DNA sequence: AATTATACCCAAAACGTTTTGGTTGTCAAG
DNA sequence: CTTGACAACCAAAACGTTTTGGGTATAATT
């Protein structure tokens, strides 16, 4: 690999001049520059990223460092999200460093290593919990970062994030179901360790309240993560006396909804919006949702918009523009709920299942 | 950020000793080491990655640098693949640097930058073409790399790769169709710039030949990439006299098959394996394939096995074990067709559509 | 008592850049 | 003829590690 020294020798100038020529400084003669550039091309010179970094230059790389969930229920969403984020980064001319963080590993260590040691210019967090140590850590490290999701104390902590309004989303679902005549609506929830899961459940409770329904604990499943647990929860609910059974089931994500579609027919229940059928809804609108049988009524998570805004925020922070930025893809469902704190609305996609 | 100097000062030793203590060398007293480790923890010291790199140390990072396709037909596969690769890298304790390479950008530049400048320990290529400049380039740079897919001259070039045997796969499909009575089988192909696409088409031709069928150019679509082009091709084929029409359509990937499922009913044709219906097959077995209506008969691409083997090969190369390695997930469908050249068999998944 | 071995430590070089704080020479203005 | 401005260049420091090639005690061996 050719270095700046090789070029300097060949050109008969100092390495300073080579560096400045290549970086477009004005204090080098145009002829000299052209000669240097020609030699650099000839030698196939490309600057060593590590050396450049060590000088505190930008890496043009951002990290995506989600905490890995033990249950891989969220894996399809992870793949979708990562893919979209990679494409979005590409549009900003950034590389994406994907570093998964295992649960049991020392969280602080991982993020300090990412933040403080010149590997990346900024970090995107995901899988935020109601109370998440990582926020304060990254703030103290003064690394540009944006979270996908928020903690409970987001107002006080004033960190930048993008979140999808799961609560409002599920409330829309409840409204939809209520208007279709449903009065006994069950909630099939995932593990409640992450904020978004709680948020969606919150939407369920608020939705019921708004329509004067009371929450029946027997109609709430939690910590569901695979077909077995869904099946168990469903059986319990459907063992209730006919008039106490749910007529609709709101799932915390598309995968749980998918399991419902698999389990219910086996128990002799039909799924759909007709009277006598059980209505089922999901959350995310993953690519398979529209192909399910019946097609799944769900909330579409605006993944592309999310990634776009995440990157808009992060690149602004990296450039040290602490002021709120304007977004490259302004969205009707976008609200600024604080400085650099963005809330996006999921879209209710009504299909055949509810 | 604390540096090695801060620790040295506090401990009253030289930076050499700090470095060696932290890196587990034997020439430092156990008491000294413990003191140094304690101070390091206290100061929340984490070594600067750039500095370490500059010394030629490993980065524990590998790059995934696919060439971006202009048509995004392959996008769902890209997402799936990237996600699985990230998870696989995680299991090897590696970070994954995703760098998309745009078509029009100077290819050489990108890969030289990745390879020569200490950002990553190795590279995974994808979207290989029959003749692909990148292979020779990376070989000349002496960077560890593995390709997903192969060039035409893979025997001569002797570079490591993992490929899925698209030719054998499609041949299996043809056999399946033939045995179900089909004699007029159409092929709906994507753009043929990438090797795998040609390979699949090759399987189609060979399959026909094996069963004594002759290829009818009117039954071959190429360069299909969206619903419109699929629709046009289909209409042309179905405008043929009844006895010359295809009774089965083999698509080059699941997305094209999906388009077929959308287009055919609108033209008054039913899809399935019954006489009178048109049989449709895909390739990839993306997550949605089983949910299509009718469920798609397709070839399952072993993405997890592919990524596992890619990483087995790459980590071995990084460790300088040029010898073929043993694979952590030995697969029945795995063949070693050359040193470090692995071929995996796709699995025929028969569902309702054919 | 002199030599050798061993344990422990360190100064300086090296990695390849960018940045700092100059110097030198030329030309125009005074 | 002097001064100042400007263009063009450069030596050295800096970034934070690891590695090289030692050194200096102390203990063990002759």
C-alpha cells in the first residue's frame, strides 16, 4: 500500500504538501497539486483510514447497535429495519457498522468502545427500555447519537430520538374494532421489557377507556413469544363462557398475529370481520402481512421514514448543528414533541382479518 | 477519554508496561498488572480503535460490500441476507460493516479503501458477475475475502466462495414439473448481469434437455423486474394458440413469482397443480412465500447455512489458515468444489402453486 | 566472586495521517 | 529601498497505541 511518503518522495515535496494538496487546501500551487494527484492515482494511493481517524477526522461511518433480544420474536423486524437503515445510510454516503449487543455483556463497555475510540461518527440505538442506562452513558460521552424509541423520562433527558407512536396506533385499532361492534377485545402482548411494547399495551388500555369499556385481565396475554405461548393464552381465553369470550384479538406485533391465524382455525374459530368470526389485528405490517390468510389488518410501521429521520437527525448532530433540522422526507404523520424528538404515526391498514 | 498515558501516570509506570499488562503479556508482575487493571477500570479506559489499528491489529470487523443493483428487485433478499449475516457475525464476535457500492462509483476505489486502510479484517463480496473485476483486485491486495456467488473462471482464479447451486435447483424444479405432466414450461428470468441469474436459466435449459424438451424462445422472458414487465411477458405468452401456451411458469426468484400470482388471475388463469391450472414456481423461499395464495412452490435458498459457511471461511482466512476448514454447521447439501470453494444445494419446497 | 538466568520494567520507534506554526521568495505599494 | 502582503512550501508535533530492543536488579549457578 502506497503511503503519503511514497508520493512525497516521487513528487519531491514534503508530506505536508501532499496531504494538503490531496485535501484541497488553497496553499498549494495548482501545478503541484495536479502533479501530486497524478502520482497518487498512479500509485493507487488511498489514505489509511486508521491514521486519518487517529487525527480525529470523520469516519463516514455510523453504528447501529441494538441490544439483542433473547427471544427472537423481533428478528424479522430487525432484518427489515437493518436493511432499510443500510440503504438509507448509503444515500447519505455513510457506511453502517452493525454491532449487536448481547444482553449479558457489559453494556457500558460496548458503547464506550464504540463511542470513544474513533470507529464511528455517531450511533443509532434501538430496543430502548423505559429506563435505559445507555442514554445517560452516551450523553456523558458526548457522542452524537439518536435513539429509535424512547425512555419514560424522555422529556427530562432531552436526547434525540425517533419513535413510532404505538399508543396512538393501537388506539386507532381499538376505535376501528369498536366501530365494527366489538365490545370484548383481547390483547396479546409480547414481553414488556421494551418501551414500545408497553406503549402499545397502553394504547389498548386507553382505547378501551375512551370507549367506556373496562379492561378484563383474563383477556390480556403478556410475554407471548412463540406459537406455544400464544396457543396457551388463546385456549385459556376461549375456554371462557361464550358471552365472556373475546370477539377480537389485538396482537402486539405481526408475528403474534400470525400465530393467532395459525392457532385459531385449529380450535374451530374462523377469523375475519363477519359476525361470529374473531377479528385479529397486528402491528408492523411486515412484508408477509398482506399475504396472510385472511390478509392481516395491522398498523404499518413507517420504517423508511423512521430511518430517514434518524439519519437526518444524526448527520445534523455529527455536523454539530444542534438546532432541529428539517427533514428530507417530511411526513404528514410527523410530530416534533421536543427538540430533536420526533414521533411518527403508524398507519392503520385495514384488510380482511378485522 | 482516558488514554494509556493517564493510566501510566497514575500507576507510576511506563506506557509500555500498561500496554503489556492490559494485553496479557507475561513480562509484567502480577501485582503491577492488577493495579493497572484496577486503574484502567477506574478511569473507564478503552483502547482507541484507530490507534490500535494503525499498529496493524485486528479490527474484529468484517465488511459486507455488495454492489447495489439498479433494479431493486433483489432488495427483499438483500435485507434478509444482511440481517442473517449480522446475526452470524455476532456469533463470531465480529462487527459487520455494511458498505453498499453504487454501480456508477469507481469500484476499484471503494474496495481498495476497504481493503488497504485498516478498517476491516476481511471482506464479503456479493452480486458476483460472470466476469468480475473485484476478484482479481482483492487477490492482488492480499486481503482476506470470500465471495457469495462465483465468476465463470472460478476454477482458474482459485478464490474462496460460497454459492448456492441455482442450476441444480432449477433442474429439480423442471423435474418436478415434468413428472407432474408439464411439457410446455416457461421461464421468467430477471436481468442476466449477475451469475446466479444466468445459472438459474442454465438449469432451466439443462432441465428441459434432460427430459427431451426443446426450448421455445417464446416461452422465455428475460430482464423482468417489476409487475409491468412481468405482465407484458405473460400476456405475450398467453396470447399463443392454446396448445402452444405454457402450462407452467418457472420464475427466477420469488418476487417474479409473486408478480405472476398477481397477474395471472386477472387474465383469467388459475394457478395450481390441477389440470387446466398454470403451475408457478419461485426461487429463494423468502418469508412471504408460504403465505401466498396459493402457497408458492419454490427453492429454498439456505441463507443461514450460506452465512455460516461464509464466516467460517473468512475467519479462517483472517487467521491465515489457508487450508480448508471444517464447517460449524455441516450441511447435507454442502459440496467442496475446490479449495475453499463451497456449493450449497437449494431445497425444493413443494407447496400448492406447482 | 564472577557468571548466568530470570523477572520486571522502560525509552524510543513505528504505524500514516493532519495540523500547527512557521519560513522563504516574489511582487506591489509606499 | 523598505515594508507588507501573499503564495507556496515544509519541519515537527500530535493523535494513541504496540513493538522492538534493550536495561537493571535479584537470585541462582559455577
